[in-house]
C-alpha cells in the first residue's frame, strides 16, 4: 500500500524537513506527497527523489493550516494509505495527532528511525533515551524528526500531479493573522551551520553580535530558552527539547550553559563549538572545540578572524 | 456564549453565563532537573527513588486557568490526572495553585496519549467544561499529542502551543507559537488549548494555600468506571541510551579555533 506525506512548503518549494519525511516514508512504500498551496510548491514536490505521486489543491480552506479542516481531509484520504507521515514541524505536530485520534490509532511522534513497517525508534526524556516501539494499529500516523533522516534529493524525481480530494470544513476555528518573520538566513532546521546565543547575550541589541557572525558564515541563528524568554530572540529560534531539533555540520553555542533541555535539540550536530566564560559549563562536555572566554571579547575577534581568508 | 456540545451548562445568572468552567489535565512526570538513566535491562528508564513533579507545561496550564478565574473569566477549575495513586500529589499542587477540585483516574501501567484522551473525554462528558487547557508536551514521553487527540475525539477546535489566551467574541482568541513566528486563531467554545513556555510564569503555592488545598475534594475513578479501554497500542521493544558524545578539546584562542574549524573539522 502507498504511504502519504503531508508537505510543508514556503509557497514555492517543499521544505527540507519535508524531504526528510519523504526519505523516511520511502522505507515504507510508494510515496505520495500532499501539497496544499501554490502550484509551484506542488511542482517542486514532483522533482523530489523517490516521490511517486503528488496530490495538490489550492483550496483556500487549507491556506492557513487550520488543524480541523486539514485533519478532516487527511482522514478522508486515509483508506488508501498504510502510513501517513508529516515532518515534526509546528504544523505537522499540530495536525497528525488529531488525524490519529480520528482514526483511533496512537500517533507515533518524532521518529528518529524506521526499523520495519510497524517498528520505529523515537527519542524520549529529552533524547536521554531511545525507545524502539512496535505499533499494533492497522494504520500508522507518524511525525518525522528531520534531523535524523538525510533529506531526499530535491531533484531527480518526475512524479505526476493529480488533484487532491475536496474536504469538509468543520468550521470550528478561524485564522485572525500572523507575524511571521521572513529571514534571508537559512532555516534553522535546514541550515549547515547554526550559531545560537544564550542568556549571556544580555539584550536583543547584543544579539546582533550573533547575527553578524551568522551572516559571515551563512549560518542560521538559534537561541536558548532563556534568551527567548528574555526577549533577546524570537520564539521560533528556540533550540531544544521543546523547541527546534537541529543537527547541522557545525553548531556554535555562545553563552549557553548546556542544560539537558538545550542539549536535546543540538547534541546530534556533527561538530559542536562552545564559547562560555565558565570552564565548568556543561556545554563543554559535548563540545568538540571549547573556548573559555568572555563572549563580548571573543565574538568580535571571531568575526574578524573569519573575515581573513 | 454559544450552546455547547457534551452536556450543556445550566447557568442562570448573567455573570456566570459569560464565565467558563475549566478542566486542566496534569501529568506526574520525572522532574525536569533529573538526568534520567536507562535501566540496565533495556525495558525503560529508572523511575524508582527519582523526584517526581507536575509536568512543567501543566503548571503553566494551571496558572493560566487560575488567572482566567482571577480575572472573572472562569467559574471553576477542575484538575485531572491519570496514573498511579501518587498522582494525587500533582493534583494537590494544582489545588494549592488555585484549582477548586480534583479528579484522579487511577491506573497502574502505561497510559498512551490516545488512552488519556479517551479517559478525559469521558470525564468531560460528565463535567461539561467550556475550555480544557493541557500542556503542549509531557517531558517524559515527549509525545506532544494528548491535547490534539482529545480535540479530535470531542470534535472541538484546538489552539496548540499557546503564548496568549483571551476570551473574545463569545469564544477565545489564541496566539500560537509556530515555525517562523506567531499566529492568532479564533476558536469557538468549547475548545482545547495547549500551553507553550511563554504563556505565563507559574506561581509557587503559598503555605496557607497548600494547607487550604488539603481540604479540597479529590474524586477517584477507574478507567472501567468511565468505560474506557486503555490498552496500549505501542509495545516498547527496548529502551537504549543514545550514543555518548565525547568532550573534545579546549582551544586557547580564537585564531586556533578558526584554524581548527577550517583545517581539522573542515566545516567552514
Ligand atoms: C519544560 C522545559 C522545557 C525547556 N525547553 C528548553 C528548550 O527547548 N531549549 C532550551 O534551550 N532550554 C529549555 N529549557 C530551559 C533550560 O532548562 C535552561 O534553563 C536554559 O537552556 C538555559 O539557557 P542559557 O544556557 O542561555 O542560560 P543559563 O543557564 O543562564 O546560562 C548562561 C551561560 O552563559 C555563560 N556566560 C555568562 N556571561 C558570559 C559571557 N560574558 N561570555 C561567555 N559566557 C557567558 C554562563 O557561564 C552560563 O553558562 C526548558 C526548561 C523546561 C523546564
Ligand atoms: N496521564 C495523564 N494525566 C493527565 N494529563 C495528561 C496525562 N498524560 C498527558 N496529559 C496531558 O497532555 C499533555 C501532553 O502530553 P503528551 O501528549 O503525552 O506529550 C500533558 O502536558 C498533560 O496536560
């Protein structure tokens, strides 16, 4: 039986975490991708390696990702698929448990591995343990931890686009508006380099120190919970157990102590750098390269050194 | 307030007609400060003699409920926990923070989000709350699912990852933390909300309130009383420690750091 992947997109292309979900789905069967939005996003999905079919609609009912109509649509399509997957993004985590409950199955959240069609690995306790779970449900509803699956290639596929079915509108909620910050920088969960600031940054003005180094490196910007709570960085920058999970080639933690909740979001990075004035800070226990020092002295030097070739 | 689904409310006076009845599910979990250890036999994590607490997101949920009541937007707050007898402690904490009464759904053994949602649905059928506020995620199973599953079973709208909740236009307005920023939704009542970290800062219960909480009632039920089958759908085959990361080296200067990143790690 085929498997269905609900895509996230930015209006013109499906996201990298979506391609990671496609990679996970490819281990389970022929992949159909559902794209709700502009035609261009659906076209991008047709090219993703391993995608057999793309279902597409521009129905305005789904423009704002409201969970109730979206879940109703997925449930109406579910009989044709053995597995329904979505990236474990804010959107995927919002809708997939709703879909699962409507199908009377237990959702399998945030999988980090596929063992077989019924068996999956998922982190628990802030990634301090990995559980291998086998589902007895007839249909699996899954969200996929993007950092754990190499994304399917953006090019190489040649799937056909068909019209997605029309779903019902339960009419329970309405969209009032959003403040979405469009950044020129790479997306946190897709970036090759991430540089994050913690409470030690002290203010949102000081946080520019992180941003300007990020621009030198072509990096995405992240933050600890403490930095977000204090208003130095926006909420969607939070890296950790309850924020974004990242696994870039290089992660640089600046003025971050390394609480388990933060480590949960970045400890699978390939190379970790920690800059902290406290040589006892727990972040150093996971860092490949540690630099003990005052960030306000170190960061300008770091930026200057990067400028030298 | 619009007519409600399960049960309906029999409010007569003008004041109470506008105020909501609130239900707050609270989960007993290993305290967030504990570094958990995987059991040697690979069946789970060590929970014997480990500090247990209310799930931090549920403290935020209780706090939000108490604030709604203090503002006059809510009439009554019921704290519900499903699990072993010891969950009474977490219900008492909720009562000390300002919840009015508690319900313990006693069950030893695994309760998955689907089962918890079914239990909560059965309680909701009896209590008819207008708004249920849950945590977005339990920090033990990290499922991030129960609120959405409960909303589905009830056919109610959901406002997950809330950083602001305001009664508005006969329903509620919820500001949500999403990828890229924030969004605002209007939900009809009854509704489900799940809390994110920035919704509020939970209070500590004062000693007098802890004393008062001892007198507040806690009703005890069993899954069978509610007619709910709580059999797990997932079998845990094994639980392992993730690969350990080795601490690397300290570098002496920024120059050395950049040199290493360029020539040794080759990541910039
Ligand atoms: C339910 C729950 C969920 C959570 N989820 C997350 C999450 O997803 N992500 C997350 O990050 N946290 C999360 N936390 C919070 C976590 O427990 C920590 O409180 C948080 O990560 C601390 O942030 P921090 O390291 O920036 O601040 P601190 O712990 O205060 O550390 C600041 C560090 O900066 C260093 N420093 C100070 N001044 C300087 C200077 N001038 N130069 C260099 N270094 C300096 C200090 O030595 C210290 O190590 C969560 C907590 C709970 C309870
Ligand atoms: N056993 C339980 N008893 C009461 N509430 C629960 C229980 N399990 C989950 N919840 C609620 O559901 C939220 C999300 O949990 P989860 O879906 O397990 O991540 C928690 O923050 C609680 O509000």
